[in-house]
C-alpha cells in the first residue's frame, strides 16, 4: 500500500505521522519549509496531550527540557488573577496533573527524532502542496516537485491550510 500523506511538519503533523508509523502504517510528511520551523509559537500542553505522546517516548523527552506548571490561572489585565486551579487535584485521574510548558520549536525536533526510527516514515522538506484531487479511494497530490497518488491526505498545515481549501 502507498504511504499516507500528511501535509505539515509541525507538532500535529509529526505526532500524527509518529502514531501511524508506530502502528506499522507507511507515512510520508511533506513540509514546504526547508527545515523544522523555529518560530516562537504555542508552548503549553495539557494532561491529555502528555498522555497521548507518552507511548512514543515523547513525553519523557519533553520533561528533560520543559517546565511543569501545577496551577492554571485566568487573569484580567486590570484585576489580576480571576481564578486559579490546582491541577494536583486531578492526580488520581492522570499521571500528568499539571500543564507543561515547552516551546513548539523545541517539541518538533523530539517528534522528528522519534519518527526517524521508523523506516516506513519519511519527511520531505522544501515540498509545497500545490493541489489535491480526491478520486474515490485515493487522492492525487501535486507538489512543487512531483505528482503522486496517496490513499489518504491529512491536512496538518495550519490556519491557512491548502488542504482545507
């Protein structure tokens, strides 16, 4: 079977690829940037995300680089703290009773490294999606370098997604 194609090598695309590869499914990620993005973007992860990434060894690696935040606050610029939750109160429900801060550009290299352990998973940088056309049980994908068929196309290419358009 041809590999599933994921557009976007950010945290969502790489985590999706890692999950599929871990299940023995061939996957390829195409990313228009020449390398992993180093922009300052989101960087706070909640317990369910840490639980989801744990089976792949990602959460343990994240803990070597980030910060545990045991309380969650909502603030008003004038009034200050409006409400605060102690996430330790959910310690009986999750092994990660805290928010975890790690910049997105520090998470993607962890995901990328874990993904490289699978020979049936590939990431192609400098590859821009130009067009996608669904045909029953496959999708014809045109990039800046080739046209190919894939059984599934997964859009993880952000807010201005070419896939969604």
